[in-house]
C-alpha cells in the first residue's frame, strides 16, 4: 500500500518527435516529469497536500500522477492539454485533465467548467484553482501533455 501524497504541482509541456512515443517522451521532459515512472491516478487531491511548484522528484521514482495528453501526426494541427486542481475550504480537492484539438485557451476553459461541475456534483464549495496548460502546432509528430504529479 502506498502512503498518501503530501505535495503536488501542476505542469505542462509540448514537443515534436519522430514518432508519437518520442514526441510524448519529449513533452514529458519539457514538463519536468520525463525521468519519472508515472503511475496514472484518477481525480482526487488528498486533504492537506502542499502546493510545491519547484519540487524536485528523484529520477526513476514511482510517482502517482493525474495527466492528460494528445499526440498528432497532422502537420499544422493545433493540439492542447490542460490539468486543473480545484480546492475546497477544508476537505479534499479534485483534479481534472483535458486534451484535444483546440487552443490552450479552450483547454483552460474546459478545465474550469469541469472543476466547477465536479464541485457542484459533490455539494462542496470551490474556493480556488491551479491550472497548467499548453498548446502545440504540429510540424510532423507533436504531443501536448499536462499533469499533476503527487509526492511524499
């Protein structure tokens, strides 16, 4: 059983590669999570976690991470990815991820709407957010990724 994370940050990156996988790898590196082993988690931020935007996680660590990404091999296509964390006053938070064929601004708007809906569904007041987003115009093979790494 894993311990409950105590820290988090939000991040996003985009890049080109020669294949979808190498574009994804380069986008992860730009987002400062490319040398980590990401364990994909769903959408709940534990109570009391601390926002640490400059946190350094040791390479090779197993890191619970909520993330969204998109790759494209269509030259000229605009792609975007975004993540958002919504905070309540005194309980857990909610994480939402989005990726699509759209602008960064559209991705952020989608995240804002999803966070609002998630808190309304839970009957909890949304008191703040942290959002990271990126857009990428594809040259050959592009990727956009956004993530919320959680750490101890």
